[in-house]
């Protein structure tokens, strides 16, 4: 198989949109990817033909909704090579997935225990552990990064001790695009007996996630960053860990037996899925996974790397541009500053030219402070972007530079 970018783009209706009369150049994929028609159709079809609650109804619509809902779980389990479909827990996204783990860990930690995260963290994989440590009296340790945005592995080794109970790190940095050596980090953490959580929000859309090969205990990701809908995500957890993990929420669906004064919890995955779920979201994510896994992953990787290489080459030749994050192992994120220009102003001018980027601290304020900056402008590429769109980005940046001089 090979990648036909034009044919791929044709599957995304929004990419034909114009902004102020100019073709949309969508370069905010690290925030959220666009949706192919097959995903949109799956959601519309559910509400049009199958809308009912799952697991509970003794009628055709409920049976069909349950079948589609659980088939989506099976698709996700296969996509990430889970050992069992029951290890796939539906959440509202990466943030809730991490909170399920952190809330449970907060009940298990004691004074003297340690939790490790990195300077690369999105707030979702930092603040949650701050709060878990605060409630329990445990210590939060932060692994530093080098000036190029690469994780300091020697520092990681120094901070690991037998008192380390949880190590959490991103697969890919949302702010810099740095790809972490997650299998190596997991091996190191498991050697001291720690649990390992990988924030896969930015890693999942690049394919090749094999949770058994990684060796982690938890892997979290969001549907909307994998060409699926918003409001749905996944916590994958090792069955031997999840089946005894403290519950996150209580209510319907997650119970086994209830009296007025006592309750016991059901089996996986129900015990961690209280209440009516996002049924349409799960079905939409299943459609996204089924669509995505049929693409040529090697071709996608090569295309994204070509986009990043071409953009980086232009950035290095662009006078007055400073790149933030130049680790040797990166995916398609280009974070930068223009001399004398606020990132927000840059983003506004680019938007008027149809170019959509992200500006600000990228939900990584401590990382921005580490680099001594308030934030960045961030262009992030996906499989449907083109070299011509990179040219459009830099043509727009030239105009922004002139206007802001």
C-alpha cells in the first residue's frame, strides 16, 4: 500500500472549507484531528437507526446499540494489542483516564512514597499527580529535559528508587513533539516495582501502539486526537491491576449487588464505567480505529516525517524564528516564536489567511517556564496535510512578520 494524500483528504469534508475566502490550512492537529466521513456517518447512523441505551433494554434497539458499542471496544482492544477486551475502559478522554488512575493511587499511596513525572507533561498528567500526592503525603519528583526538549534519562535513573510507586510520562510531548523512549522508561520503572502510566494522547494517532510490547500498566488516549469524536477516550489497564483498582465513580452499571447500606462492584470493564456511557462516541471511535488501522502505517509515518523535515528546513532558514523543541526523535509538531511578536498576534494574522495553528502555553505552563517563555505558536501536522500547506504556513508567517515589525 502507499499513501494517496489527495484521496485521503477527500475523505475529510471540513478540509474543503474556506476561511475568509482562503482555503483552510488546518495545522492544529495536536489539539484535535479532523474527522473522516466514515466516522461522521457512524455517529449519524447510530442516532438515526439504533439510538437506545446499552446493556439494559430487552428490545431490538438496545441489543443493536449494545452490539455496536461492544464491537467498538473489541476494535480498540485489537488496535492497541490489549490482552483482553475487558482491559479497555471507556472514558471521556485522556484527562478522565488519568484521573481514574490518580484517584485510585491517591488511596494507595502513603507518606514516604514517590511519584515521578517529567517536565514535558500536559497539565492532565501533572496536576492529577500533584493532587494525589497532596492527599496522601507522597512526594512528586520531576524528571528534567535538556534544552532541545529531550528527556534526561540519567536524571530519570537517579530519581528512580524502591520508594517510587508510580511513573507517568507522555508518549509524545504535545508542546514540543518529543517522542519519549517509552519501552525503555517502562523497563526501568518496572525494575524498581513501580506502576507505569503512559499518556498516549499525542502518540496514539501515529500508529504502532502495542501495550503488551511497551510493558506499561496503563495507557490513556482520547478519541478526538485519533480522527474520532470528542468526549470519548480510553483507559487501557492491565487486567491484573484494574480488577482491584479503587473505583473512580459509583452508580449504575458498575455494581454487582446493592442494599441500602452496602454495595459491591461488578467485573471489568463495568466496575470502572459508572452511568450511561457515551455510546455514540464509542461507536464513532470504533469507526475511526477501523478506518485508521487499514491505512499503511509506514507510509503515514514517512509522510508525517517528510512534512516535519520540510517545515523544519524552512524554519531554520526563516530569519527571526526560534524553534522550541529540537529533540532528534520528534513527530509533526513545530513550536516556535517570532522575534518581537506575541504568539497570539501571530496566530490571529495567520487565521485571517486561512492557516489554523495553536498559540499559548499548550496546557504545559511549567514547561514554558522552564524555557523562560510565556508560550509558543505551534503548527502540528497530520496525515492529511501536504507540503503545499507547509508553504502556505510560511507564506503567511512572512506576512505576519511584516505586519508585526
